[in-house]
């Protein structure tokens, strides 16, 4: 019953996702992905990264919820709350926070930087060395990119991974994820 | 022989058991082998399936693990690459990845025919036949991301059975060996059986052959005997003839000397007389040799043997001495014979001397004469002419002769007597003289009982005399089938002869070889009217004792005796009562017909018998 309830709760987003898949199939070589679908996909991806990332000991206790912080404002940021509804990652409930750019919450596990240009770079600089998976979107043209950086290739949402940045934040990225990355910048 | 047959039987029994046992063992062996083979194959098959399932499950888990990110981030290209990587394994028919909702995400199919479920349900299809389907949920962390679907072929049955081919080959070969063993065993048994049957046939054939050889040997022995006598006659004859002439010269010369009285003195006369006596003795011996060789000059004249025997009685009495009584039984109306009277007297004297020698404690000598007829069959086996003969039988109650002596008794120089007592020329003279006179001599003898020697001389037919055949002239009296005759005779040939004659005459005939068998036959067939028995029978019961016992059981039984001995000899020796019915061997067809008929008609046969 619980399972069913959860399924029902997820239906909306999943329907969107399925529609996105089907549409993407249909439109692969016809025309670009519909922007709204693209944002929804990116919003979903945020919590999906969690299983492929290993946080340093103590940073992600079994009792803790997965905390996704969204700083800034872009079409993706607006959809994150919607995307995680009813979802869980690694058995943890997911919590979405929207802290201010100046004081990102210390509990953040995943930080989506919806800032543009230098603002993004300074925020990234601020969380450097902390166990946070930083995610940026190339569409926001940030001056610096996070550990994960969304890009759109062949009308599909892909991502780049910066291993050096991950290492600085003491995170280990699963090779499975690396295999999917459109580009992996190597460790120093 | 008995031992051999036993082992043969034993082999047979063993062979039988082996024959019954082997096919069972072979079949059981083959069955066991097949069973073992099947079990091994099934076991291998089972372990193969398990291993295969584990392998595919491992492949499936690996795919599920690697494809998780692609599923999570909706990267169909990557997912497809992973799925395609499995194509390296030629047994993977289909590999597919389904999304969390069960929708197809990425797939690979080796061939177009392979049906792929458009949606995957939680309950994965179970492996069937040569297909093995494995589904594995894709998870990253706890989150279910989708399902991996793998469909592989298990090695085709043919491929798998190739692996079992060696085993199958071994099993087949072993089975074949068992079967061949069984077949070989069976054939061996059959061959043995054939061999044994052939062996039996061979034994039978051998038995027949042996009987034939025996028969031939008997015939050849008889012939050899005749030929030997012939050869001996030739040999002794040649020497004796020359010797005789030389003795004539010696004796003649000595006589010339005796006549010239002035030349010699008394002393010389006595010496010459001694030489003459010696030469005359030598001449007598030579005469006997010539007699055996049938070369003595004979002076045959028609003679009456009764008269001759009577004339010799004085001489015989002197020769035989006090302890031996002499009986002469002379048939009335005896035919004349054409023979040398002196030589016949010599022959009878020789027989008398032998009889005396055989009866050193005294006894009885019987001389009988009779008119007889020797028939074709008897004449043929003894190489004489059939027809009418005058019989002179000389019998004694002496020691008799064993078979080996009897067979040689006629040979010249054969003697069982001490040197100086016997010359071995007595019976040879008898034989030679009788043969030269175209007659026939025959010895019947039983050790301990006595001996009869029969001389047959052909009847003399003067041209003026009518050729009358009294026995056959009156026609032969036929028998009747209700007249059952029991023939008791130990000599199979004689028995067969008698049975043959009686059968031909129309009598019903039973036969027995000795007294015991005869009594059994009498008990079994109360209808027996006449007992026709040999006097001398083996087995403790002689003819007379048999007749007495038979008469005690059936008082009305008629009895006719037969014997090789002369009738009167037997009667006078007290072996039979006078007046019994007796026919002497050899008897002719006509004689037996007449005699048996006479006995049945209650006529006193003794008169007739004495005439024989
Ligand atoms: N009446 C007889 N009874 C037993 N044996 C006989 C009789 N007549 C002949 N024999 C056997 O036959 C042999 C040969 O007889 P015969 O030729 O007369 O020679 P001999 O009397 O000189 O020995 C005898 O030595 C004897 O053994
Ligand atoms: Mg003699």
C-alpha cells in the first residue's frame, strides 16, 4: 500500500519524464528538446546523482536526509522541489533548501548553483573543500563550473564532471557516472 | 566309457546353466550400463543448467550494475553500448534494459526472430527448453531504476550431446561387448550341442561298424581256418609224399638185406628188423600226413558203415580198455557210402583213442550211425555240397575241449598232450580223409561234459538204385498258428535258424536265450504248447532241468530237445531219459518240420529220431 501510494505520488513527474523520453525519441534528429522538458530533466538529475557519489565519512550519516540546496534562480531551480517530491535517494528522504547565496547551508550534500557568471564562481569558491557535490548549468554561463556541469549535446541533457573539484571536496564519483559524462576533466 | 558319459552329462548340465544364465547377465549388464550412462548424463545436464544459470545471472547482474547510471540519466546510447557488449557471448540471444515502469529502454537481439517482451513484468518467465531467461532489477543505492532482461540459449542439445558422445560411445561399446558375449556364448552352446549330437551319431555309427567288423572277422576267421588247413595240407603233403617214397626205398632195401641170409648173421638180422620197424612207423606217420593232405591213395568202395563199426568192436574194446564201456547205436536201413574202408577204420580208431585219452578215469564211448540230410544253409557255411549223408557220430563222456583247442584240433601236429603221448596227427587224419572222401567232419564239445565228433559221408548212389528221398517225398507237414512254440537256445544263429523254420512252417514262435528267460516267457504266455530247448544251456539251468520245471508249472506242455551231441550218447550218459523227443544238430528244415509235427501229433518220435 505504501509502495502504491508512493508510486501514485510520483506519477506526475514520471509522466513528464516518460513524455520527455518519448518526445526525445520522436524528436531526436528533428528539432531541439523542448526547453521545459530539459529543465525538468535537469531538476530530476540532481537527486539522481546521489547514488553515484560517495561522501566522506561523517558527511552523510544514515539518519540524515539528502539535502539538496538550490542557490539562485533559474528555470531548473524552480522545478527542483517538484522533482524530488516522493523520491528517496539511498534510502534517505530528500530535503530541498533554498539558502541565500552568501550562506549556503552547511548541511548541503548537493548544491545546485543557479547563478550566472562571477556569482557562481564565488559561491563555488566558498564551498570548495567542503563535502558538497556542486552542480552548475552551462546554460547559465557560470565563470567557473561545479563538479558536475550540465550541458546540452545533440539536444540531450548531458553533463561534464570535474574530478579535480570532486577531489577537493573529498567526493568520490562512481565510474558509472563518469562513463556517462560527456567530458571528464582529469585529476591534477 | 561310463565315466566319459558322466562327465559329458555334467558338461551338458553346466552348459545348460551357462546358457540360461549368460543372456540374463548380458541383459542386466547392458541395462546397468545404460542406466549409469543416463544418470551421468542427467547429472551433467543438471549441473550444466545450474552453472549456466549462475553464469547468465552473473552476466545479468553485471549488466544491471553497469547500466544503472545510463538508466538513471536516460542515456540510451550508453545503455545500448552496454547491452551490445554482451553480444560477445554468442549464447546471448537477447539482452534488454527496461525502465522503472517496465518500458523498453535499450535492447540487443542476435536475430530478428527473437521475440522481446515490449514490457517486462516483475514475474520473469521461467527458463524453458533450450532458452534461459534471466531478469535482474537495476538498482543504484536503494533506488530501483529498471530491469535487465537476458535471454540465452543453453547449448543446443546436439552440442551438449556431443559432449556426452564419448560416454555414449563407451556405453555402447560396453553394451556391444556384452551383447556379443551373450551371442558368442549362445553360439558356443549351440555348437557344443551340435558337437555332442554328432558325437552320439559317431558312437552309433562306430557301434554299427564294430558289429560289421566283428561279423566280417568271424567270417574271415572261418575262411582263414579253411585256407590254413588247405595251406598246411599243401605243405605237409609235399614233404610227406617225398618222404613216403624215400621210406619205401629204405624199407625195400632193408627187406633185400633180410633175404640175403648168407650175408648177415643173427645179430645183424635183429638190427635190420629194428630198422624195418622204425621205418614202418615212420611210414605210418607219413601215411597220416598224406591223409591230412588228402594225398593218400584211397581205394573207395561202396561200404555199409554199420558192418564196418560192428567189425571194429573187438579192436575198439582192446584199444579202450576195461574202464570204458562202448555203446553202438546203428540205424536200420543205413545208406551205403563210397569210401576207403581201411582209412575209415583208421579214422574211427583215432577218434576212439582220443576219447580214451579224454576219459582217463573211465566213461562211455558211443558210436551212432544215421541217415541224414544236410540242407543248403548248413552246407554253404561249411563249404560242402548239400544233400544226403550218412552220419557216424563218436561221443565220449570225457574232459571236453575249450574253444581255443576245438578250433585247432583238426590241425596237424596240434596236440595238448605230452611229448611222446600225442602226435597231433589223429584228428588231422580224420579231417583229411573225410574231406578227401567229399564228406564233412564236425566237433561238438563242452568242457567237463564230453565231446561228439560227427563224420558225414555222402550217400553212395549206385546207378541201379532208385533215388528215393524218404523225408521229403511225403511232403512237409505244415504247422498251425495256434500252436505256440517256445524256442530256447543260447546260440543266437541256431535259435534264429530254428525260429525261421518254425515260422515258415506256420507255427507261432517265442524265443528265449536261457532257462530263466524261458520260464518268464512260460509264465507270461500260458498258451505255449511246445517247449523246444537245447540240452546244454548256460545260466545254471540246463535243458532237462528247464523242461522239468516247465512241466511242473504246466503239466500238459510238450517238450522237444535238441543237441549237438548224438542222441544216444546223451541218453546213455544219463543226461536225458530214453524216449524223450530229441532232434540233433544240425537239423534240416524237413527234419525239424517232421519232428515238431510228430511231437504235436503225440506220436512217439524216438523211432524217427534214431533213424536220423
Ligand atoms: N575226444 C576228445 N576229447 C577231448 N579232447 C580231444 C578229443 N579229441 C581230440 N582232442 C584234443 O585235440 C587234440 C588233437 O587231437 P589229435 O589230432 O588226435 O592229436 P593227439 O591226440 O595226438 O593230441 C588233442 O591233443 C586233444 O587236446
Ligand atoms: Mg589223437
